[in-house]
């Protein structure tokens, strides 16, 4: 039976009048399109196309195959549209589990939604339980917690935070007096919000960064805020609980806040959902609507006397990688010539102790194809190359390398694709027994760091090194330990034109209240391009200036997502209206045209990030690794990488003759790249400081 995908590909070849154009339209390499066309002709046992250079004509069998294939493709498309249309309808039942703190307000959150969509229904559960790691019967789970939720298959979407405050019934305070300091609580029963009945200690944070523990273990520990509030109203003790849960009781003078300068562990409001890709339109609408309603409610200014409002913070926190494994800078740093001269160095940063947090596990995906086509410039394997495919670690170009490299060189390659943070963690974990041969990474400072650690092969002279253009030569290290293969902006400003009336002109404008809680960026500890963005600000503005800038962002409700992908998804869904995001993602979203957006590129330039390739110092496959580097330095290869994957392909080429994507940043834009020595030296401190601000 014919493969419908092959017919669809054949129809695209005919309608685009060429294999190369069809490949670009479908996001496939030319070699893949040619191979699958040949397979279709073999299955049909006849030629379908007669090719002559760039021109081709259909054979009679090709014309008939096109007519029949077009009808089949149209029918399949219509079936797909009808099935997906059901996913877009707002109908059906959504099962929601909600915490007691938010349950009384839920009817108000969903009333308008139910009125607008008569075919939508909700099944509700009030619960404090952790999600089931093996799978949960609920579609959505809304929790208020000051503890870490159990890991599960759902995505944890942090909505906002709310301070825990101390309250008591006026009658209790009349009998026993009003505490003036945390130590005075020793004579009172304390009722504490918590999810662990074995917990014994609670810390109170006070003025001038002072911290004191509760003088005695609580008399009652409970995660149900209704129970805690009822107990406090009966005069059973002083309650340490979320401000939002007692806001109304305080405004009505049924409870009184005590020790107003002291707060307990902040309470996070989190919505757990399936991944956005697996949610239908109904579930996405309900999730986004409830998240927006809860955030607006919790963060609304409390009435006089109820205390501080909550503060929006980052998405699900990502553990910082073990800094000792990721950043081990040497005290001797080689100069980088003109690159260092481009930006003056700020004052020296004081060094902090390195973290000893355990490394988090992650999964990897290996992909390999078995093509052995003749190569245009392949090098024969020699005796010192070990058997087996070349192993590439990369955080870009997933799916665009394997088949093309194997077809061009006749060598096999296994591609292991991960996020930037996961790559660094894996390389650190394998330090005594590296499993990688070559590395593609979006961040030149990483190659500088690996080179200082002796992890990269130095003094390599690719045969086609002269292919490097001015951009490539500018960033090429003197010891040839890695090679630049692309330049992009690590962050520009991308905003929704339908949601932002007055867009920012400069990065400092994001501190303006009109963007409060409406913008976000990727986590610099996880997303490879995000750290060069932050590092550039620290080098350009100095420590004090950069901290002041990002503190103003956090105070204005900046949200932090795991990587640039979720950041762009949040912008597309309207969850945020503006993003600090890589130029590659920004111009991809702009070119897609699915949501109305515009890119702001400040006049003085945007932080830049250099993508490079390096070889593992002890690779057992040095000749195959050299062939891979030379392959990447060919203009045809860089043109292929630019054309194959739009989200990764909008970069400034580093070799002469490579084609830039026309839907990327205009030529002549200014890229401000933090010097590698600075980025490595201060990586631990900058990432730790950034994470601390995002979590507080």
C-alpha cells in the first residue's frame, strides 16, 4: 500500500516545481525528499519525474499519480480538519481539583466562563493532596502550598505567591495580650499552615533581613486553610497562614493581624496541567482563564490592614545545576584579542561558595540513520578511529543533521539533543569517561570553560578554515579549540501588538508598571542562550547596574520559564504579552504569523550569543570529528541548517557564501557579546543571584 506521506511529498514536489523548494516548504532536507521520491518510484515500478538539472517534467504515470495523489491528500486534509475542529470546540467536562484556600472563590472565577460556553461543564473536588505521580484523574489541579509538590507527569505552572502572616481572634489577644516580638509567641498556641505533619520548625522573616524561628512547635498543622481560619476565629491560637485566606476576616475585624513586620514561608499558587501540546481548546481555555482569574484575585490590593499583596514570580522552579560541575574557572584566562576590547570590563565580582546541590536526572533521545551515500569531501576513516558512529551532543538543529551529514560524508552519527543546562550536566557527569565526540552549543563561553578544563581538542586546523567570514574570524579562538558556526541575539523584545498599546524602546522600559506581570524570559540556568543575555548586561552595566536592572524586572512581575520555547508559547497563548527571547524564536514567531507580534531591537544593539562546535579532547574518533567540523564550515551546510529548521536557522552565518534566511533579523543589526572570560568567571555568581531573585 502506498504511503500517504510519500504521496503528499510528491504532490508538494509537483506544486513547488522542484525538490529543493518542496523540501524547504515541508522543512525537510533535499536528500530526504530525493530519497523518498526514489522510493515511491521504486514502489510504483515506474518513473514519475524526468529531471534535467533544475527542470523536470512529469511522465504520464507521474501525471496520473499527481491527479490521484492530490485528491487523496485533500481528502486526508479534510478529515484532519474535521477531527481537529472537535478539539477546537469549547465543550465537554473538565475535572478540576482545587485547594481549600481558593475553593470559596472558584464560583466567581468560572461563572463568566460557563455563561459564555453552554456546552462546557466542570466536575470539582476540594483537596490538598499531592498529585499522583503515576497519573491523576483530574484534568487540572490548583494548589496553594509552601512546600515542594510531588513530581508527576503534569506541568507545574506557577501563578503567583502570597505571604504567610500571623493572625488571631481579638478576644484571644484581649485575654493574653498582643505579641510584640516573635519570642512572645512562646506563651500562645500556634496553628500553622503546612503539608508535612512531621515538620517542627517554621522560620519568620522580619525587618533588616532578620530571621527567627517559632519559639515552639505548632499546636496544629493543617494544609486546609478553612480549618485553620475556623480554629483561629474560635480563639484556639495564633494562626500562621496565607494572607489571602484571611483577607476578608481581617477586613471585617473578625481576625487581627499581629507582628505585621514578620512573615512566614511564602505560599505559592500553582496550576498543574498537561502539556499545552496535549490539551484541547477547552482545557487550554479553562486553564488560562482560571490562572488569570486567580492571579488577579490573589494579587489585588488587600483592604487596609490586611497586609502586603502577593507577588508574581517565576514558573516551576528549575534546580540550579551543580556549580562545581559546570563552572570551574581557572585563575589564568587567555586573552581573546579584539573580542575583549569591544566591551569594557566592570569591577571584579566577589566570589561566593559554590553550590553542592545534587544533579537532577534527565532523559536524552538518540537518533541515527543508516545512509552511506558518497561524500563530496568525505575523509576515509583511519586506524585510530574507533568503531561506531560519531556521537554529537547538541542543543540545536534536532533532526537537521543526521541524514544530511551521513549523506554528505558517508559517516554515521548519533545525535543526542538536550537543553543547554542538561548538556552541561551530562558532560560534567561523564568527566571521567566522556561519551561524546563533538559538541554543538549555543554559547561560546561554554567552549571557553570546557577549554580551560582541558575537555576540548586544541590546535585543530580544518582544511577549509579559510571559509570563515568576518563574523567567524572575529570569534575564532587563537588556540583553535572550537569554531564559530553562527551568531544570533540572545534576547530581543517580542511583544503582542494586540495586547501592548505602547511597546518598549529599550530594555530598561520593562520596569515600567504598564508591563507589570506581563513579560517573561527563559531561565539562564537551563536555556543556553539566556545566560549570555544576562551576562552581557552584567559586563556592560557592571554588577550594581545589572542587579538594579533585573531587580526592577522582578519587582515588576517578570516571569521565568524553563527555556525559550515555553516563553514563546506563553506569549502565543496570551499568558504574557511581551518576552525577552532569542532573535531566532522572535523572528520565527513573527514569520509564522499565527499571532500578531512585533520585534523590538534596541538602537544600541542586543545581547548576542555565538554558536560553536568543538571536539572532545580524548575522542576515539578524531578523523570523523574533524570531518564533522569541516562539514559545518561548508557554506552549503550552513545554508542547509538555516533552511531546515526555522526556529534554529535564523542566525548570522560564519562562512562565506552561506545564505541567510530572509525572514530573520535584517542585516546590519548590532550584537553585543559578553566576553567569554567574563561569562565563565562570573557564571556561578550571576546564575545563583538570578535564581535567588526569581524565587524570592
